[in-house]
C-alpha cells in the first residue's frame, strides 16, 4: 500500500476516533442541560425540595461532562489544519464562518452563564440563577444548530459557487447554506437523540438505586421523569427518523442503498433485509433474513415501488456497505428497545407498579448507556455512508487530506488513543462514582468557585513598622 493511502486511512481513523469520543459528551450535555432547567423550574414552581436535590445531584455530573466535551472538541479543530488542510482550504470560506458563529453565539452564551449556574445559587437571586440555567440549555441547543448546519451542508451542499482558486464560497447569501435540504431533519433527529440519551442515562441511574432498595422521593422522581421521556419521545424519534430517511433517499440515495444492503435494483418492490452478512466483493448479502417488498413500503409507501441498487453506482462511488449496514441496524435496534422500555413503563405506571417491577428496572439499567451507543451508530451511518465524499458529490475524502507521511499521522493517532483513554476514562469513572451514590435530602451543590479565577494573587499585607 502506498504511503499516501496509509496516511489517508490513518487520518480518517484519527478523526473518527476523536469525533466519536467527543460526540458522547455533547449528546449527554445537551439533554442534561435541558433536564436541569426543568428540575430547577419545577423546584421554583412547586417549592418541593427533592427537585432541588436532583438539580444539585445532576449539576455536578453535568459540569464534568461539559468540561470533557469542550476539551475533546478543541482537539478536532486542530485536525482540520494538520490532517485535512486541503479540505480547510477549499471549504474554509463556508465552513469557517459557520463554525465562528457557533463560538460567538453558543459557546460565549454557555461560558458567560456556566459559572453562575454552577456556583451562583447562593450568590444571586433565584430568578437570575434560573435564567443562567436556561441560558446554558439554550446555548447547548444553539451549538448543535451550527454544528449540524455545517455537517448537513457537507451532506447536501447547496447555495455555493466555486471561485477562481477552487474554493467553495457563498453564491448569494447564507440562508440556503445554513438551511440546506437535510438540515431540519438532522437537527430534530439529533437533538431528540440527545434527550433520549440523557433520559436513558438518568433512568439507568434511577433503576440502579431502585434495585438497591432505595425508594426515596429523589430516586422515584428521577426514574419517573426518565420513563416519561422514553415513553413520549421514543415514538416521536421513530417518526422523525422515518422522515430523515426519506430525505436521505431523495438527496443521498447511495447511502440508503448501503443501509438497506441493496446491491441490486428491485424493479417490482425491494425486500427489507433484517439481518445478513454483506459481501461487497460478491455484491450480495449472505444468509439474509428479509421481508419481501417491505423496504419499498417503508421508503416509497408502496409495496411494488421500484428501488435502485448499488449496481447502478460505480464501485469507486460506493460507501463501505458492511459498516453502514450494521451501524444502521444497531441504531434502529436500540431505538426499538427504547420504545419497548417506554411502553412497558406506561403499563407499569397504569398499574401503579412503576417503582416495584424489578424486571422493568433491570431493563432500564441495561439500556442506561444504550443512548450513547445509538448516537455513535447513527453518526457512523451518516459519515461512513457519505463516503467516498467529504463534501457530497463535490470533494472526495482522498483529495482532502494533508500531504503527510503515514508515520507522523500514526504517531499522533497512538498519542490520542493513549491520552483519551487515560484522561477521559478517569473522568467517566468519576461520573460513574458520583452516579453510584443516590441523591439525598439537602444535596450539596458543586464545590464553591475559587475566590479568584484570574489575575495576580496579592502579596501578604505588610505590617506597619516592618
């Protein structure tokens, strides 16, 4: 294998590793910030202290997750210059301003109010503190807005022109670029996924303490709220996911072909392949378990609707089918388990057994981390399914990489793996340690803020006469 091809593979592996690690934390903090705002709002409205206890309990976990998300995100921006300089040069006039808007709006909003949210409850009024909590929650949503706008434009590029040096620039204005054809679907689908990820994590923690025999108001409220979210939002996510899939079929049909495992066209109705082993060399799915014509019904709402297959696409323009095929099924499978949990919790609630059914609690505990797996699987489906393009149909991934030697990229990849697994594993273990302790009455807030966050430490006072 040529050194340039090895460098490309290593650069892709490095970015995939860092973005997957990073995406875990925003997926959690987006949902958790909104959950904290709801908890504080309920406390202010009802005056019930267990809402405040839950707020302070999850606030400590949010602070750690938010910090790890910021740190892991900074690393990715450097990779645009080190490993993907050609992409940065060609797409910079569009990508750069959108990323700057994210910093100027979302990050500044979060940074401006985060300190008040974490340490200001006993220093400012209740209304101002609630405003700070809302500002942080809104900031996380705005951050998702801009990041997903950037990624969606790379998936469905519109509103651009190419200047005389080969760069993509806005053709007329920014509206078409920001609100590109796939953006609304990706935004709604991703934000709901973040809420479900948080709900499953909160529900898993609540289930853990219920299984240990803790029936405190804090634990019961935590579990109940999480199950309401799973029951009400999981069906909505499935509906939104269907709309997103139809949009993807319209604008990126090759990705859908890979997701469905359709190596050949089906002129009179395509089957839904539930499971199988994709073989891109033989262009078939071995040991396929399929339902005749169901794929056409889902994608075209017609049992006999024709669907094109990968046999209509040049091999060099196809994504890695096996990865996309299985990542999509992992995401959908977890989504169905979430729906099952939500419906089961409704039955338990109707029978007055929500906090007594231990098998329900066991399922909630097992599904606690499933949201993180689902969002990573969805991200893999989205990004790998776009290959071999970094900007769909316009710029290939192979033409976007920096002219680096493979040993340099490999060395930095190994360094990232070592540092990430040591630093972020320690943070994750600490979060699990915090979650392993049940919330209780008069829950303490995060440690107080430092007396001085910046500036010069004054010298000791000089006594008169010295």
